[in-house]
C-alpha cells in the first residue's frame, strides 16, 4: 500500500470523526470554541466596519454616516417601532433575543444559519427623529468566516421589509 493510500484513508477517517463529533456535540458547542456566539454591542456613532466582507449595515446618515441599506422613516415613535419589529421577527427561525437596552433603545439578537448553525449577531437601535417619526439602525455581522455570501445584507433587507409590512398592517388596522 502506498503513502497516498494511507494519506487518503487518514483524511477520510479525520473527516468522519469530525462529522461525528460535530453531530454529537452539536454545532453550537463547536462554534463556541471560536468565541461566544453573541459578539456584543456596538456604538453606532463610532462604528468601524469590518475589513472582511461579513457584515451589513442599515443606518440613518445622522447616526452613522455610512450605510449599505438606507433605512426607511416611520410615522410612529420608537416604542411603537420596537414593538412592531418584535412582532415582525416572530417568524424568524433560530433567532434569540440576547440583550435589551432602554437608553438608547436597542435590542441585540443572535441568529444561527440553517445547516451548520453559524452564529451572527444583529443589533437593532430604534432612532427617534422627532416625536412622531423614527427609524432603525441595524448592524448584522458574522462570528465566523471572512465572507458571508450576502447573508447579512439579505437579513437586514428582509428585516426592514418585515418591519415595513408590520407597520403598514398596524396602520390599516388602526385606520381601517
């Protein structure tokens, strides 16, 4: 038997043992080896974007100055906007609310990918523009990898779309 045969057999065994270990321990426990799933809070006013392409940001220019996705302005206050966002996110899978702050109003979530359960941290800040208008700042970032293949940007756009729909349905209910 040749060296290449033993090398290939060793690789197959290594992959099989790794897959079994991942299955038995659970992907969440394996990814904890790379640090906590929750990457913590950020200060939007001083946010420095990652050089790797594994994050996405929706932020009003008055708060961040830089944004991938412009967030809409809503004709409701921040408390109502926060409740609308929480209702909008009820259908999101593998999503955990990990922190709530009241000043400034901010919610932090961890959402895991479908198959491998990679964790992403998402921060939503509710921004008051005046008494009857508000918007959101959303920053979504991956814990693992250097690229996210658009997952974070898709999430931010999806969440904003769900929020817009939730606010519209609330308007139809209260005005209808």
